[in-house]
């Protein structure tokens, strides 16, 4: 299993970051899961260059630009140069801030061109009874992948994160049955975009109120490859419990 800890902007001190990185390194020695930390960019600069553990690092976003007169942008070569392995793209909190399908597709291309593995986030705002939410998710996947070469498409990790389940508690997360159904749908969409059997190898993650209380049931019910965890990943007790629950 792949566990990606999305620290969002929760971690604002070096002390807290140090503690969480040390914890992840200790946990990594005792689990079969691959642990990925996604702190804010400056912390990637602090921890990734000297990292010799099996923990890896993800950025929470990447610029659609390359070097030049772009104040405030953090480009893919900078992140890759510091030692980030992955980058989260299209998180709902960024889409809400105005990111379009086009911008997200550009970010996917930039990331892949610099050997960062994109973790593409998709997910509907709400469920409806006539399946419109499925169309939304299909569009989010298709618009981000269709601009890529077949080889690049096969490097993408997909994270399904329904917005209605983000930042709540385990009781309000998706049910294992609904997740299993959704993963079948995601794999169907991926099969249309990826050649032959390679869509079956795409890693699919779930995110949205994953907590120690529900992670095992979710992992057991659906054929998923891991989790993108927000709030529970910045609480040391919860994070340790999450990792142990999958070990
Ligand atoms: P959450 O966030 O675990 O706090 O719901 C997940 C995410 O937004 O990536």
C-alpha cells in the first residue's frame, strides 16, 4: 500500500515537521507500506536532500510554468532537484482556488517532463441520483490524461477524493461498498485512456476522512493501492495508527 500524508498547511513549525518526519522514518522500518510525505515546499528543501530512508517526498502542487519571470511560482525542476519524487496535482482545494482543467493538464505535463510522478486528484462535489457525479470525475481524469503520451499516462497515480468526504471524520467518509463501486468505474475510465493492460497497473488511491477507524475496512473492500490522508496524517498518534492498521 502507498500512504501519502498530505500535510496541507497544517504543519507550520520546524519542530512539528521534524517530529513527523522522524516518526515516518521509524514507521517505515516496520511496515510494508510505502510512506510518502507531502509537506509545504520549504520543508521539502529541509528534509528531502539529505533523506536516505525509504520515506519519500511529494510536493502539494507544481507550477505550470518553467523558469523565468514568474514571481511566486515553484517549478518542477526545483522540486525534482530537491529530491521530491511525487507531486499532488489538481487537489480539490486548488481546484476551488480556480485551477482549470487546462491548467491542471499543463501541470501534469510539467511534472512528468521532470520525472515527478503526478498524483492526480479527482472527485465530485456531491453525489446525485442520476450519475452526474460520474461524468464530472470522468472529465477530470480525461482532461488531465488525454494531453499525455501513452507512456506518461501509465506513470500517473490517481487519487479519488470526493469533496463531500474531505476534512470530516471516519463516520462521514465513503462506505467501503461505495468505494469499491467507484474504483470499478475509475478503472473503466482509465482503461479507455491507457493502452492494453497497463490501466490495470495504474495505482488508485482513496482520500477523504481516512482515519485509523476506517482505513482497514476501506482497504479490504476495494481494489485500491493506497490512501491520501490529510488531517489524520499530521497527528502523530493517528498517523502511527493508520500505518499500523495496514501492516
Ligand atoms: P482529509 O483530507 O484526510 O483531512 O479528509 C484528505 C485530502 O484532502 O487530501
